[in-house]
C-alpha cells in the first residue's frame, strides 16, 4: 500500500497477511511529488502504521516491508538513505523486523527520471545496512520486454506523459 491514510493501515493490520508500505521517500516534499494522491504526511502515516502493527497479536506477524523506488537525483543520495534510516527507526518499537526493499527505477522514458547507477544503489544499501537494517535490492526482470514493474501499466500512456522535470526541480 502507498498508505492512503493512517486508518487504512489499521484495516490492513486486521487481515492475515504481511504488510508492505510503498514509502519511496521519507521526505514529505519528495514523496508528495512521487505519490501525489497522498493526503497525509509521512510522519502521520508512519505513526498510523506503527499503531496498526501493535494491534497484531503475534510479534512474528509484525514483520514489515518498506519499498523505496530509487530514482537518480531525486531520492538516491546517501543523505536520503540516512533520512530513511532515521524515519524508520521508531517503528522498531512495534515490529521485530523491518525489511527495506530498494527498487531501482524502471526506465519508462519519462524525462527527468533515470535509474540510479549500480554504485549509487549499492552505496544506499550499504548505508542502510550500516544503520542496522536488513536491506535488499530488488532484481529487475522484464526490462527488455518492457514488462518490468511499472512498465506494463504505463506503456499505453507514454504519449500523455510529458515530463518529470517538475518533480525533479521542485523536490530538491
């Protein structure tokens, strides 16, 4: 879930499933640009998710995955990694394990959006690991066929996508 509201996390926590949150940035301005449908601050969402996790009876069902799509020059710097670590750390009071799932951006030919270099992704991952978090990098598959995550849904809409320059220019 991208976390439409803190209350939505409470509803999701009642379901017998693992929880995952597509955070993408711990910075409100950047996240609002990447997830324009969000109506709550990242702190409100984090606190709502933390409360929801605490309602789960078994500690083992409290494992949480947080996904972050890394986009070159937008949210892939070491200071972004530190901000993410600082943001996520308070959630450890509610869950024994947080898995940070880094997803290198899949290029769908949107101007201003690029996949970060492998070195940048590795540095981001190593920084989070040095902060004590389990952190994986998602292996991208289907790029050559335009079938990777995010590519299928957007292949028909490419004509209408004009530019990501507003996100890049207004978020940094």
